[in-house]
C-alpha cells in the first residue's frame, strides 16, 4: 500500500510483529458497512460515479458474503482487516476499488469500525445482563419467604430475606446496564472524515455518513477523533465493574454451596467433580468467574497504561487496544450467560437457611431498639444489650432462653413482652423503611423488577 516510498519490502519478522489481521478481522462487517457509507458520500461529493459506487458496493457485499462463509483468504502481509478488504476489493473490481480510500485514512477508519463494533456488542452485553437479572428475580420469587442471616465482616449480623440478598445483585446489574447505555451514548459519534489527523481537502458530507451508520453526530476535532480511545477505556471499565459484581456474587455462591453454610445446592450441570476425591462437587463456574474478573480489570489497566504516555495523535501503540477489548467483551458475555444458567439451576436448602436464621443473636439490635422504644438512649441500650450478649456467651444460654425477669436484671425498661422481640417473622416485618428487607418491601421490589425486566 505504501510501495511508492519504499525500496525494500517489510521484513517477515516485522510483518508478523505488526499484523493485527489475526484478531481485528472481527471488525470486518463494520469495516464494510463503513466503507459503503464512505463510498456513498464520495459519490455525493462527485469523486465516484454512480457506476463506480455500484461496483464498490457489490464488491464489498460479495467480500462480506465470502468472509461470512469462511471462504475469504486473509493475508498477514496485508497487515490488518482494513487493508485485507480494500485490496481484495481492488483485485475483484479493479479501478473503482482504488478510489475508495479517498479522503480517508486507516486512522479514522479503525476508530469508526471499533465504535460501530462496540455499539453492537454493548447491545448484546446489556441483553445478557438483563437475562441474568431475570434469572435472579426468578430465583428470588421462587424463594420469597426464605429467611437467612445477613452478614457483615462475614459474621452474622441481622436477618434478611434470601430474595433481598439476590435482589441486591439485581440493583448492581441495573446500574451496570445504565453505565453500558451511557457509554454507548458517548461513543456514538462518527470519527470518519478526520482522515489521518487533519481531515481532508476533499470535502465529504460527514453528517450524511453519520446518519448512514446510525451515529448521533460527528466528531468536532480531527486530532482528538483519531487518537481517542476513551470509549474503549470506558467500556472496559464498565465490563470490569460488572465482572467485579459477578465476582462478589461468585464468592457468595461458593460460600453458600460449602458444607459449612449449605444454603444452596448447585446443579450437577454447573459443577465439576474431582479426579481424586469422589465426594467432591466443586463450584467451578463461580470460581472461574471470580478469577476472570481479574483479567477484566487487567484489560482495563492494560489499555489505560497504553494510552497514558501517547503524544497526539495516532500512534501504532493504539493497535494494542483491540485484544483487551475483544477479550473483555467475550469474557463478560460468556460469564453473564453461564451465570444466568447456573442461577436457574440452583436449589435452596430451606432447612439450612432457616436454622442459620434462627440464631437469636441476629436480633440483638432489635433488643436495643426495644429499649429505645421504651425511652432508653441508643448508646445506653447498646451497652445493656452488649452485657446481655456477653452473659449469654458466658452462660451458654441463648438470648431466647432468658425470661423477662432475667432481662429486667439488666434494665428496668424491659417489660413482659420482651420475648416477642426475638420472633424472627415479627423482626423482619418491622424492617419496613424503604430498602429494608420486610417481606412486604421485598415483594414490592420483586414485582417492580418483574415488570421492568419483562419489557424486552
Ligand atoms: N491496524 C491499525 C490499528 O488497529 C489500523 C490503523 C493503522 N494506521 C496506521 N497509520 N498504521 O491501529
């Protein structure tokens, strides 16, 4: 492509080192779409005749069909997807093909292709994230009444509904899908027409191209447009954060599936055995997802580090954006999909969750609240209950084994009805401030999500 300037061919080693075709071939459909729109604009600008345009469009569509069918021969020496397609076009249709690259550079071309690719992938990722949300909502609604301990510091804290715990992840994923939508909005701007760095002396109608390709607008600074990879960094961040959310859910699932917790049983279909220990049933899907979140964070770091020292404008370093991008997108899509399947296959062991939730210590805060309702300042109430808890631990008698008189030894504010505080159902239904896990609240939120998630 640059034979005019050079007298020696590129060394074979440099070709191998610099080629991106082996991975950026994934941009072919968007590259072809972008080229057709560009050719249309060149026709409008009087650079191509209608006949030449038709030849280009037909040739590009045939190339696309060949690639779709796996019949296209990719050539490493042509470096990347852009040059592979352009050179195939010229081989196929002759002279008009050689006019396609007018007023365009691979710098604005690759930026355009990548934005188009990201836009489609974001749409797929959001669909998968919503399906995972749906699977969590289904699981929550099948187990709406199940109580379990809520944990802080992985120590039993206060009772919650299992459904409330699952819905926490539905909320996280909703923020993630919002972030994807926001990223999509910001990246949906056309860079094509920025040329290599300074646009072109040949004027094409950029707004027309933007419309053809479904962009909301055109970039306003050619130098920024060819060197900007913010949109990839942003997408990698949103993917990494989604991965981190899945990793936290993984950790919950791994704990819950352990014999020590025993809250859930994962389906055989989503676990693996051990080659040595016949009894093992391992939560590999959750472990892999927890592990892969490291890669997602790494891909974000990799791109940010690549970008950090780059002078304006395009530098070949930018070719390093694609492998982390492709890897993160592939990884999160598969993780979201397999997670939804795993959630749909899990069983909750009601006896175990119920047994754990009936630990009266979970209601120690409720005892303090009881005192507050009887006029004791909270700090004082906290201390009184602290002493009762210490007494319970020391005497090995549970909080619900103490009589009202036992309680009155610690504070005269306790009445005969103190035993009612230690009833888990009452305790849960009292937690009715917005966002708290009273069964009524959880039911409302479940209905909300069922409605929202049925809308696609
Ligand atoms: N394969 C290149 C990339 O992904 C395309 C742009 C090449 N531009 C250039 N001036 N070498 O960055």
